[in-house]
C-alpha cells in the first residue's frame, strides 16, 4: 500500500523551499528599517561639506598599499596645477 503522494511531496517541498527564506528575510526588515537614520547620518559624516561642496573623506595607508602611492601623488599634483 502506498502511503505518500509523490506529487504532493514535491509541491510541499517546493513551497517550503520558497517560504522559509522569504519569511526569514521579512523578519530582518523591521530592524533594518530602524537603522535607516544611522545610515543617513553615516553618509553625511562620510561626505562633509568643504568649501560648499561635499567631499569623500578617506584614510589611505600608503605604507601597506604601495600601489596606491602613484595615483595619490598624481591626484595631488593635478590638484596643485589647477
């Protein structure tokens, strides 16, 4: 005697494979929404106004990334020529 329906098992498995990740994602939506003001504040901190225009503030450690020394020096030299 057959006790399970293969089509029903496949259907339920597919539905659960879709619903479990979706419901887990929905559970993270509210905490993420509460952090939106912090993200906006972080963006404004990263782009402060300098002489009336926003600038991205980055700290580059050239000593540990020697391949950055050339582009940084070229950018500084270009800025001094203007």
